């Protein structure tokens, strides 16, 4: 296998994620702010959060952390889609359909590995999107994603880049399982129903299924990830609000289990389309490579 054949799935994934990420960035920042408001008992109305954002930061506030978003798409989305393609190719026997349990394992493995690779960018993105909600004296004021990386390393050490990695990996595994395993399963089902393989109905229908199930399975883990990544020490005691993702999950469960699904409509409005768009763009790019004989 040549260098391009090895890199192609990762390039395809990175491009697909970047296109989708650009489209849904405004929804993503509203989703993050709703989750932060829910954790602090604030107003979680999407309209209230969006209008407050415009009043305080202008429309440019919807694209806060855009450089971290692109870094995340290249590192995380490129890796999870690329690894999934590589894993399924390795697990497939000629002429034998890949069973659902195998696609599920491939999706879980790809999601967990990719999350660790992309954690520095994901951590930077969450902090940059939430920064203006903090009191002015506590803001981090990262200029861009590279500034965020260097500042985190200086202040927290190299391991600081992996803060929240267990929660991020768990969330990524849940998202990948729902998005990729169910996308593959839906493609098989639609093909069995007589729809043309690679046709618009099969591609779009399977992408919608992946987007929906990815949202349902991943939101609780996304909520915990957001709380862990944005936490800061108490100014008086110096203690973190949570000891880790498990402690965060248990405290949230005791406070109100419904908090895990805070902002589900907004989360689905963001995650559903981004998953759907990513899968559709990925399919189109794969067809482009074939047409160009690459």
C-alpha cells in the first residue's frame, strides 16, 4: 500500500469534517453555552443563549474558537473516519458482509483512539467557546489554537493537553458507535430494500440514521466532557469542582438525571446535521478520488 492510499482515508475524513464543522459552528457554540448554563442553573433556552451572545459579543461570537474547530476536525474527525475505514477494511473478508458487531467494534476503537489524538484541539475549542462567560479576571484569552496549545503546556504541563481525555474518548466511542455503525447498518438495510448502492437515497438515508443515533448515544458523555474540560479551581479553596468525569457524572445524576440531555434539540440540531453532512461529503469525496483515479 502506497503513501497516498494510507493517507487517503484520513485526508477524506479531515476534509469532510471541516466542511461540516464550518456549517454548524454557530449551533455548536450555542450547544456548549447551554450545557454550561445548565450546570450552573442558568437559562437554557436556545433563543436566550443566542440573543445574549449577539448582544455581548456580536455575530462574530458565533465563530469564537474557529481555529480550534479546524484543528479538531483534522486531528479528531480525520482520525476517527480514517481509522474506521482502515479497521473495517482489515476486518472484511472478500465477498462476506461485515456483521454489525464487527462494525460496532471498529467504530468504538476508532472513536476512542481518535479522541485522544484530538483532545488538545477539543480542549482548546471548549475553552475558547466558553471564555467570554467567565469573569474578566478569570478569562484565558487564547488568541488562536496554537496559542492555546502553548499556554496550556506552559501553565499545566504536557499532560494538561489531555485534560478530560477519558470523558472525550468515552463520548467519541459513543458517537462513533451511533454514527458509523448505524450508518453502515442502514446502508445495508436500504440496499436490501432495493435502493441503489451508492445512490442518493441510500447515502442520505444512512447518513440521517447515523446522525440521529450518534446524537442519542453521545449527548450524556458530551455533557460530562464539557463540564470537565471547562472547569477551573475554586478561587477560595483551590479545589476543582469535579475529581474527574466519573465524579462529574455522579454529581449530575444526583442533581438531576435530565441534565445529561440538557439542550438535546440544539445538540441534535448540531450533531445530527454535522454527522449527516460529514458522511455525505465523505461519500462524495470518495467518489471524487475514484473519478480522478487517485
